[in-house]
C-alpha cells in the first residue's frame, strides 16, 4: 500500500516538471518572437531615414537580386544613378556663363564654369567649355583705326513740346535725336553687326604714363563702335520741352529716367539713352563687348544726371538766370537739400558704373578749349575736379564741348601747354567731333578719337555720311520741322 502511494507521488512530480518545461519553452518562444519583431522594426526605421538616393539603390539592388541579375550590373546601375544626381549643373551659373559668352567674354565664361565645384562631373559644362574654346579660335583682331564713335545729346521724348516753335526749337532740331529715331538707329546698327566697346578696350594706359594699343577680338562678322552722350545734366533750360528731367533708380534697382508730364505727374521709364541701351543689351547681350555700354560726358554748372550738385546750389552765389528761377520755384531748397541731391547722384552714378557705363569730362562750363587760354582751362578743370569728380569718380577721358580740340590733326606735341596740363591732371583719352567714318590717333602718351553726331542736322543734310550705320530716310522722324536750320 505504501509503495503504491510513493509511485503515485512520483508520477505527479514528473507531470509537474513536464508542465514547467512546457511553460518555460512557450515563454522563451514568445520572447524570441518579440525580439525578432523589434529588430525588424528597427531595421525598417533606419531604412525610412535613408536619403532618397540610398533608398533607390537599396530598391534597385533588391530588384536585381530578385531578378537574379549579376552583381556587376547592379553596381553599374548604382554608379549611373549617382552620376545623374551629382552632375546637375546650377542653372544660375550656366545662365551667367552663357551671358558672358554672348558678350564675347569667353575667358570669363570658361573660368566661371571651371570654378564651379560640380564642373569635374558635369558633361554639360565640359561641352560648353569645349565649344567656347573652339569659338575663341575663330575670333579676329579688329583694326583699332577703323573703330567708329557715335554720339547723341539728350533724346526727345515728346516732339510736340520740343518742336513747338519757341526759341529753343531750332537748336533741338539740329543737335537732338528723338527716342523713335534712336531706337531705329540702334536696331539698324545691331542688325549690321555693330558691337558696343569701351574706349579702354582700344588702349591701355601704362604705369609710366605711356599709352599702348589695346586688342578687340570679335567674330569676323562683327564691328566694334564706341557710344557716348553729351550733357547728361538735364539743364534747366530744357524744362518742359519734352525731355527727361533726371536719372533715377527704380523699385527694381534699375537706372531709369524721370519724366515730368504736362499735368505735373511724374513717370519713370526708358526716356533717354542710358535706360534704352540697358534694356536693349539685356535683350541682346551680343550688342555689348564684355559688358561695355557707353561714355557719359558731363559738365557741372547745372549739376549732373539731373541733380543740382554744383556749389552754386549750396551757396546761392554767382547764379545764372535759370538758377535764379530754380530757387524762386524751390524756395525751401537749402544745404540739406543740396546734400541729398549729391547723395542721390552718387548712388545713380555708382549703379551706372556697375552696369558698364563710364564717365568723361565735358568741361565744367561747356568750354570751347580751342578758343580758351590755359588759365581758363585750368580754372574750369579745377571746378570739374571739385564738383563732378567726387560724384562720378575718377576718369581719364575728356570729351571736348563744341567738338573743339587742343591741337591739330597732326598730333599733340611736347610744347602743347594745354595738352601737358590735361595730361598731368590725369587725362589720357581725348575726343573731338569729326565727320569722318572713323578717326583714331595714337600718341606715345595719349589716344584721340573723332566722334560722329547722329542728329537732325546730320540726317537731313548728310544722309550719305551715315549709310554705314542706318538709312536716314527711314529713320528721320516726320515730326521734325523741315528744313532743319543750318548751322
């Protein structure tokens, strides 16, 4: 009986151990399953945080394995994907390089692309550089003594006000050009292959004061020309005669003109040469060589660029009749007003220079240097240096008023006291007015160039003299009174 009880107790203990082992096994299995699930979630989380291009590679690798593609083919696919991403060239860099190349500055365009961090991996950039290198080989050096120079005065916006029969009509008809005429001339010259260049593209001033010939390289079908405009001061006497009143910077940071309408309201737009050329070059960058625009020849006695910046507006001394009238119409104009005018003029001049424009002296008082003695030239030059130069900056170009000059066509000589003085104060380039197609002279220490007036007088009396530039009969504004007064 006792033995039977012992056997039953042993059987119960054995059954209990089996249950314990089974429960432990089940617990272990559950733990293993939980660990597996957690590991799976961690792996998936890391995959979700991969960069898109890495996910693409993993996906492609998985697809290749599924399709039983070779490991070499998988690696090649991944390499191609990386290359496509890394070699995408920056749009703004390409745009700027294309603009430089359009302006014949191939070296600048090539340097810009090569400096880009992505150049080594960009086939598009490499192709452009190769193209521009090949184009450079086709450029030809243009003869400097065949570079023409054309110039204008302030452009007429409203012909009904400029040609209204008053005492100024005759002068406007002779020496001014209308906006419509200017735009037609510019378009014609562009179509004929003319390209804007700087006087400083034509020559180099060396440290010792000597002047060397420059070098202009253009495609064979292009012709360089220099552009200038005189008297961009918007003189008082022109008020109300249908021309712009000043140059300003608009809300987009561009240099434009202010024009006072007949009702007194103010319009801002392309109403004179500077903004008209800026807009044209923006649309036709191949009209400009290395970003060159034109040279603005300034007097100073009524201020510059439409701002009343001469010392007379500060002191109210030595006023002419127009300045007297100005103060009558602006009784509150004081020293603070003067300082604001100077500040605004400097801002406009700085913006113009940044955009390819240059400045020249036109003498402070619109002086005839041929008729004036050295003492008068010195006094006038000192005024220009004191009241104009601080606004527009340094210049080594003087464009003589009235088409005058300080010497004959033979060249400036060492005993020419007027030349020696102007050279010593910093002028190296001297421009007069000449009716020839081109007239350029290089001396040891200077360059001279003749300029051609494109105005009512020239178009009416000598249309054949501008045939290389445009057809005067199709340009001449029918609003002009005829005959144009003789000089």
